[in-house]
C-alpha cells in the first residue's frame, strides 16, 4: 500500500468531497479555496492515491502556527492517521524559522483528539469556554462605562503586565488563544483594538470585532471578578450594540472564560456554554 502526504491545491476539492467523513455541511469544503491559500495550508494523507485524511495549518502574527481541521475517512478509522498527519504538520510548521510556537485546540469531551495531542508532543496550556451571549443585562448595574485608552504605550504596558510577563494565554481571536509574547501584539492591531480602563486604573478591557460563522464582539478581560466591576458590562454592552447595528446580521458577544469564571456567573445568566476548548502547544 503506497503512502504519501502532500499539500492540497485548489483542484483537489473533489477528492475531499469524495471522502466519507460523516460531517454534514463541512465548512472546510465551503471555504476550501481560502484554506489552500497562504498563509493557510491544507495537507492530505493518501493511501494508494486515495485521500483518506486531511489537516491544516494557519499562521498567526507571523510566528504562531495552529494545527487543525482534521478529517479522516470513516472507512480508514483507527489506523492512527490523525496522529500521522498532525505530526507531519507540526514538523512542517517548524521548518519555517519564523514559527516559534505550534499548537492545536481540542474540545474537552474529544478524548481521541486529546490523545493525539499527547502522542505528537503537544502539552496542555489552558482550557477555556467560548461563552456567547446577546444579553448582558443581568450583569449590568447602570454604572458609567469605562474610559477609552488611546495611548499606544499605555496599551502595551497593560498587555506586558497582565499577559506577557506572567506568561499567560491571550485570546487573540475567537477560537484562537496563544501564549502571550511581544510578537503577538503588533502596533497596527493595537491601534484597531479598543482598550478601556476603569475609574481607578486597576483594571482594563479590550473589545474588538471578529467573524467566524457569525459576527462577534470579542471581549477580553484578564481577571476573574467579572461580576464585581461596575461599568465593565455596560462598556461591553455598548460596544456590542454598536457592532450589531453595523453588521446587520447574527452577532454575539464572545468572552473566553475558565471553568472557575463560569462558576461566578449568576444562575440566571444568558450565556451559551458549549464544551470548553483545551489549548495544547509546544515552543521551538
């Protein structure tokens, strides 16, 4: 039986469609053209010229590589193919000298995927819920929204203090948190992200738009006192309403929360909480 792994091209789409993955309305098929163009790459594992497993690499901030989009033909399950293609992609990512970290996300309940992460040498960093809502009224108190931060150096100081120096994970995009380094925070993006400070300058907040399946206001708040900070949710809610008016489409607030933070939410909260995601990774 012949065996090969190679980069997929635009004309390989039909091969992917012919796979029996059991995934209905697969987004990888819908956006195949985009996923096969730089900085994204899709790889295919072939047995006897049959495409039997697929995986992808996406590059963020020039030095972070995320592995994912694993699909395996159900007729070839339990042959270790997911591990094979994931290990191959990890090695391929590190061939680029600019890449300093390689990682992948798995849902907590996906035990086979978690075993693959361990097998290829990726270690657990953190576990986060992608908490979604359209209504934060149960968390608002009528307080004044926080003051915007416009000074670039002030933004950098907050990021250095709360993420970079302690080595914390930063929610860079919806679904994509990374271990924080200076390289993750480009000036061009910091100018676009909206930063806020509370009245006594003891807390800060970032809000920024994102789009995956839906539109999101991604709210980043690096403390666990979510229900105690007056004005926090008024600030988030105001930015959410403005974004929802602009998109005119299905739009949510997205906040990355630990299990401990989820437990601090009021019993009548309106967040959608699906299975949390576990971030795995390895540095060069």
